[in-house]
């Protein structure tokens, strides 16, 4: 990794909006612990409409009040252009300059028809660039192991290229546990003339059953050797977490040594495993990476 202007790798953290006051108090503690690692920003996931959307705004508002660089997620499914532009104007007035632009999850059992004026992330990216120029740095999603709803791998790469051509500045990947999948994805992108920074998304391993369910749903592969080790630990959470930290730390080190532009951690609003992984990488407040 090129560290000519930095002693430590660029890192960032994803949060989700808490549903309760207790959850918000816990989140504040987590943010305080993780912020000591000097991340570039915290991203905040987004749910379109209703109380879910309001919780996103409340979390973003609190982070900005603390002076923390924040990158709200914004999805376009089920949201009309006027509402999207109102949200972006609000964020710009708050001094927010980074957006994670996504399609968003389709409602269960639905197709794209009638869900809103924008159906794809590239359309959202284009709207942001057309309406706000360079006011926002736009991150989009990338899928080294391919989106589960893509027609095929080549179609998924074409979808990603459309997001880049519409004006994306960078990308964050779905999490993965095989560095080879990431390197091959970068090669495929290079062949298509895509040269934006693509930051690996990192998911700590803390609970095997929930990770397996989520991975099956989102198309992220857990390599067989990792699955078998995790299955063997059964309900022994301490062993699962110790093994998970070892595996993910080794993955992160391999990615950084291979030239990945940074790491984006899916924290699940927890700090313990992320702090352990970063410590293993030599990333700490005031410390240099090893």
C-alpha cells in the first residue's frame, strides 16, 4: 500500500441507526471508541420512508454535532426525485460532502415497476452529479463475488461500470473472505477502463449462525475451510470470535500489502472485534501501521 502521505491505512466504519434510546447510547460509546482510530468517516445506513428514515437523520445529525465526518447512505428505490434532492440539500447544508449512493433493497415479492422514479443506482448517481456537481464525493457498492440478483457475472460488471460512468468517485465492496475474489474483480474492472478506488468491505466474524444467514442472503461466500472451523466451535462464542479475528486480520493485512486503498468495516454497531483487528494491523490512535 502506498503510505507516502500517511502512516496508517485509510479506514472507515459503517453504522446502522439504532431503534431505541438505549441503542443510541450504546452507539455513542462505540463511535467514541472507534473514533480514536482516526477514521476518514463513518457511514450510516438508510431506510427509505417513515421512522427508519428519521432514525438515519437522527444518527447523522448526532455525528455531525460531534464534528465527525459522516457519509450517509442514500437509496433510490421507492423514493421520488424531489425527496432525494431535499435530503441531499439538507446534507449539504450540514457540511456533509460524501454520500454512499445505492439502489436499495426491493420490497419482498416486488419487481422494479412502480417503486419510484429511479430504479437503479447509476440513475441516482447521475441525479446527484447533475443536481449538485462536485459538491458530494459519491461512493457506490461493488460486488467482487457478484450481486445475487445479477443475471450473470458479466452483467454485474456492466452494471458497476454504468455507476462509474454516471459519476461515482469511489466504491466500497460487499464483504468477502477470499482476497483472490477482490484481486480478480480489480482485474476485471481494469479491463473495462474502471480506475476509481475500490475499498474492500470488511465484516468481522463474531457469530457464525447470523453470519451464515446473512451471507447466504447477500451472496457473500464463506470459504468451506472457514465454515467448517466455525461449525466445529458450536456455541463457543469466544473461540468463534478469536478465530474470526485471526482470519479477518490476516485478510486485511493481505489486502493492504497488495495495494488496497483502505478498509471499510461493517461494524454492526459493535467495536470490540474491529478494535482487535485494527490492533492486529498496528492501527491505533497515534500509532503507525506495521
